[in-house]
């Protein structure tokens, strides 16, 4: 059984998710943690920052870190282009921008649609994902950003 966020129960509770693509794969997160979605714009590099941190950007007077989500997931780094997007999310108490290849959709799904990641998947940190959502046209990996970015980890991204 996957470890679910406390706010998600395995019932028919409706929840909104935002789906996005990273290197041809679909991922999603809960919309309630999303502040906004922005088009790609270059960030200012910060010396000696974690390798997944592209830099920082000014978001209406607040400097936020921009994280290459693909690199954080140990995929090949994202090569930003005109279709790339920055998903601005509040994780714990920090605002971060997450670089993705493109935003796909905003969907409403039932919590009961989330299936556990198979136990044979040993190289994947199950704490990064609450499971898989199956749909007619494929599957979506449901990410748990609170687990991916632990509260004390976000200090490494402070500018």
C-alpha cells in the first residue's frame, strides 16, 4: 500500500490535480499546493546550490528557487523551451518554482483511482509518489512534493 498524504483517503473523495509532462512521462500533484503556473523565463544561477536548483527568480518582489523537477527525480535535466512551464508551489512553508516540460491538464479524480506502486519497483523512492492514476490514455504518477522536499531540505534552496 502506498503512503498517502493525511488529506487523501482511499474513498470516492474528489480531488483536483494538475498533470504535467517530464521527458515524455505524465506526473501530477494536488492543485491545492499550486500558487500559479508561469511560462519559462531564465533564472539567475546561485553558486554552490544543489544540482537540481537552476537558480532563483523574482516573483512579484519575492526571490524563489527554481528547481528542475526532472533532475530532482533523477531523470535527465530539462532543456527549457517555449513550451516549458514553471509551476509555483508552496511546499511546507517555502515557495518554489518547478520547471516542467509542459502542463497537460487540470483533472478531477477520485482518491480511489490512485493505485499503489508495485513492490517490485525497488529503485524508486516510494516516498516521492503517492501512487499511479490510470486513465484510458495512459498512467499518471502522482507525486508527493511534501515528501520529495522535506521541511529541512528546503533550507538548501534559500537564497
